C-alpha cells in the first residue's frame, strides 16, 4: 500500500516542503528537497522520528538551575521519559560545560550534557586580617559620623585608619 506524507525539512532555515512516498512502511521517494539532506531527514522522520531534548536540571546548593541537552537526538516517543529522568537527576557542584550529567537517559543510550558552567557557591572565610580591615572600616565610618565604633579595638582601628584617612586621628 502506497501513501504520501508532507513534511518540512528542518535541516536548515530554508525549510523545504518535502513529499515522501511510503510503500509498506518504507520511504521509496522524496521530492521537494533542495539538497541531499532532505531525503535522509524524510526517511528518518517518517520511519523513526527523533528530537534533541533540552531542559533545566535542579542542582542542590546552586543558585540557579543547570541547562542541559541530550548529546544526540532521542526517539520522539521517548521525550517524556527523558524529561522525567532529567527531573529526577541531581548532579553535584561544580558542573562544567559539556560534562555528562546523565550517562544513559531513559534507556536510549544517549547521554545528557551540561550546556553551561555552574560553580559551587563561594565560601566566605573570615581571617584575622579581614577582621582588622573590617574594624578599620568601622572606625573610619564612625569617625566620619562623629560616633564611637561599636568594637573596642581602638589601637588597631586608629593604626590602620591613619594610613588610609587622616580624619581618623580623632580616635587616638
Ligand atoms: S532539503 Fe536541504 S536545503 Fe532544503 S531545508 Fe533540508 S537541508 Fe535545507
């Protein structure tokens, strides 16, 4: 039994209108294509359609979701399963662009890869030097405002502040 099917090629922006002739489930003829990729796409689309899948993946500890995609097209009827598998996956930080975050999505044999970097959140470490600098800032601000700094680190505050701003001499 012979049937025809009209499809639009997605191989490039031209979007040729293809007409595929199908006999007993086999594409025997394709017309309307401007280049050789059209018939190949028509055969694929008529017999076993495939699509790339893109999605966002939740990453514990990250400030935003991770954008991911399948490394290759997956069967169209597996898209829902792929999205569910992606939804259940929790990669660990940090993630690098191109990193495989899911080896075999929904049994298709196709990996899922990250399409951007996602860094681990920065750790804030308070060192003794940072405390001195912080106290100096507090002293300078207090001196400018004519008020007393909250911390009683007078010597440290004035010593550092003197090098930065002579107005802090009132704290000596
Ligand atoms: S058949 Fe060729 S020229 Fe036409 S849309 Fe497909 S890839 Fe582009």
